[in-house]
């Protein structure tokens, strides 16, 4: 069965905000479609529960209180155009510089 190619709207390093929940963060990985447990999926309130056939993003998320890892559907994200860097402590494990829009992944060591 041919999988149709899914265009992702966001890319790794982008800073995004959730449309409904109060957090922003940096995308560090993505799944072309939903790849989490059914329990996780059903725990999302039905009014904002996304469809599974779309990209889902792994995000170093933060709000005023805490840092955490979020897993969010593309339909529930928008780009954060504030120009402000994110503060999640794990960002520096994967990314180096922030250019005002996105974080740049560390240069991979050349073999």
C-alpha cells in the first residue's frame, strides 16, 4: 500500500504555540501521522481531539510554570512569531543557535 506523502507545515527547530493551550516550544522531532497510544489519544478532550492522519510534533514545551515534552497535532499549532527564544533546558542538547525564527540543530560530526 502506497502511503501518500504528507507535507509537514512545520519543521524541526521551529518555535510554535498551541492554538488552545497556554504553551509554546521548539519542535525537535515529528511523526508523519499519529504515533502514540490510544489511551493518550482518548485523553484529549473531544472538542479539540485532532484527526490522526496528519503530522504530529514532539515539542520542548514551556509555559509560565513548567518545562515539559508535548506531543501535538499540526492542526493545533501555529508558528510563534514573537522572535523570542525558548527557555526549555533540553534545547541545547539538540540545537545550537537561534536565528530569531528557528533553532539550528548542532552540526553532526563529519566522519
